């Protein structure tokens, strides 16, 4: 029985899990959740994700939610196929993957997700006026995080080392969205960050998954 991923292609967090499934060449079935219809708030989906959010993954008697936990599960379960995203065969490398997985969740995501919300959800989907105060504040904080990335990426090709890993992959969806907004200038101003983004976003899997995010 193949794994089932419940979500929507344009959802950043669904895209994060999709990118991992694809990089690991895992067999899975995608089940569209009708977000506009509020399906994700109904009991059937709440049983999969008690927060009423997407994505969720069902693999036999295992039901998971939180896209980063889903992707780590998939990357571990399929450690012998596709891209080696966790570097489990090398203690130091896998430790560095864990560091930058946390950095994405604890330092990067808290500042980029409000920017995605203002520009993409408020601005493009709801056609309202984005909150310029939030944009200014979060852009400044994201810039400081990107300064750390610039220094790191001047020493290694990817965040955890000279190999593409799940830590890089986790950045894909939110960064893809902000690249379609004025926030792009923060990346263009930092050459190593810009080169890193060009590299990771041009991977075949990255192109396939971000193509599905266009709305
Ligand atoms: N930390 C969680 C966030 C899930 C989430 O916010 N999902 C959004 C769509 S993706 O941006 C969602 O379900 N939004 C619908 C809603 O908020 O009602 C994860 O990584 O899975």
C-alpha cells in the first residue's frame, strides 16, 4: 500500500513534503484536500492533522503531520533510494544536516513565512493590501539571517556541507514564493546566497514541485 500525502500543490508546506518524496523516488499517492471548501477543518482531516492544516501523510498504520517531520520520516524510510538527504552514513555530516534543519525552522522560517503570508496570501490570494510594517520588520530580520547564510555559503556549497541535503530542501517552498516578490532583492544582494538559490531551485525535483505551486 503506497503512502498517501494529503495536501494542495500550491501550499508551501505540502510542497516541502512533496519535494522530499520526489528526491527520494518514493512511491506515493497525492490526495488533494479542498482548502477553499474547508475540508482541512473537517473531522476526517482533523483525524490526520489535529491542527486542521495540510499536509498530512498516511503510511499504513502511521499517520504523520508537520511537513518537516513528514519529510524526515520519508528521508529515513527511503535512506537507500534517491538523493542522500540525511547523510546518515557520516556522523559529522548528519549532525550538520540537523543543525541547518533547525536553523531553517527556528531562524529562517519565522521571518520568511510572514513575508509569504503578506505578499502571497494577503496580497495575491485575498487581493488585500499587504501590511508594510510587517514586511519592513520581517525583511530586516530575514536580512540578518541571510548575512549568516552568506558567510556559511562562502565556505560550503550547501548549508550542511558540500552536498545537497534535506536542510537545503526545507527552504525551497517559502523561498520560491518570496522570489516572486520585492524580497528577492535580499537574495540578489548576497552573491553566495544567490548562487545557492540558483543551484537548489534548478534541480529537476525543485522545478517540478515549484511548477505545481504556481497559482
Ligand atoms: N508547520 C506546519 C504548517 C502547516 C500549514 O500552515 N499549512 C497551511 C498551508 S501551507 O502554508 C495550511 O494548512 N493552511 C490552511 C489554514 O491555515 O487554514 C507544517 O509545516 O506542516
